[in-house]
C-alpha cells in the first residue's frame, strides 16, 4: 500500500504557496468596467458616473464614483480644489472566516482607517484643482474578503475613476507583499491565510500593502505594522510589492483598452457592448 502525500507537503516540496501560486505570482485578477449604470442622480452635464468590479482571487470589491458634485456643506468646500469622500462598506457574507456581523462604516475603526488610506491614494492621482468648490464621492463595497481587501478596494476605485472619465495623472494600482518566515521567501499578493500567519506570528513576519503610480514611478501608499529588522528587508518587500503593482497596471490597462474598443465599435454601429471581465 503506497504512502499518501498531503497537498500541503506536495506544494512545499514544489516551492509553491498554499493556493498553488509561485512566490512572485499574483492571484487571478479580473476587472470589469461599468457594471453599474446611472450613477449620477441628476441629468446635469457636470455629473459624471463610473463603476468597476474587481476580483483578486476570492476577494471582490465593487466601486462607484459620483462627481464632481456640490458639497453637502459650504464649510466643506475648498476654493482651489475638489474634495474626495470615500465610503467603504462590507456585506455581511463577505468574510470567509464565518463572521457575518453587520459593521457600521462610520464607527468601525478598520473601515475608517481604510477609507482614509484610500482617500489619500486617490488624491495623489486625481487632478482635483480642475474642480474647485466641489466633491467627488467614491463608494466601495467589499463583496468577498479572502485577504488583500485594501488593495482590491484601491484597484476597484481606480478603475471606477477611469470609467467615470475624471482626469487622473496615472492609473493607481495596489498590491501587497510579505515574507514567509519559515522559508525566508518574499511573497506577492497575500491571501487571508498568509495574512493571518504573518499577523499571528511572533517572529517578525512582514505584511506590506502599497499603492503606486507605475508610469510615474511614484509610491503613494505604503503601510507596514510589523517591526522590520533592517533596511534590506524593507527594500526587498517594497520592491516585490511594486512589482506586483506593475502587473496589476497591465491588467487594468488591458481592461480599459477592451472597454474602449467595445464602445468605439458600438459608436460605429459595428457591434454591441457585452459586460465581460478582463482576465489575467
């Protein structure tokens, strides 16, 4: 009777991760532009609407954009540029850990922190000075959470901005990276199990989400809550995360070109628009 080998042991022998990926490989990513129509609440020419649905592995986020629109209060207006409002929510069935509690985005500390990070990232790519005394509202809904929801939310918001037609400096892309302590291997695009092991380990495990403007080479967001022993480790993880952002950029760019090609064909009366995912 032959001995059986567990799947985890087989993946470890093949130098693969728990989901079968290579260390420098991101999860299967799909981008859909314009899944939601009629984002604007009025027929004004100043109101632009856009939406996007992004899947990174089993993590899924949908973002909608409204604006530029009038500020709710006159005190919120800025005379030189628009303001960005980010609202992030999560459906009760999003978590894969069985926790289906309904969270309040206005009081939950994790969602408040995420909204601030996403707001700072979007402000780095939007040309806000073109819309003074106005507001751009971005709403993000986490539909499924299997790790990397911050990066998935940023990518969804970035794709929704492109779909809305608002002027941006570059395509904002986000990806995470970390280190497997047992093998000292740098990993790209961590899933929930890898994030849990890094947060729960006391050996100095590193998990670093980052967002950047790839064509400009500008890093706009980098967050790491672990203690890093030396600069070389930080540089290695950050380079891996930026490499993942460049892969995400290629996928979003392909989705934008596919969407534009379909719209041009529709304009010329040569075809119909079918909402399909750009897959990589």
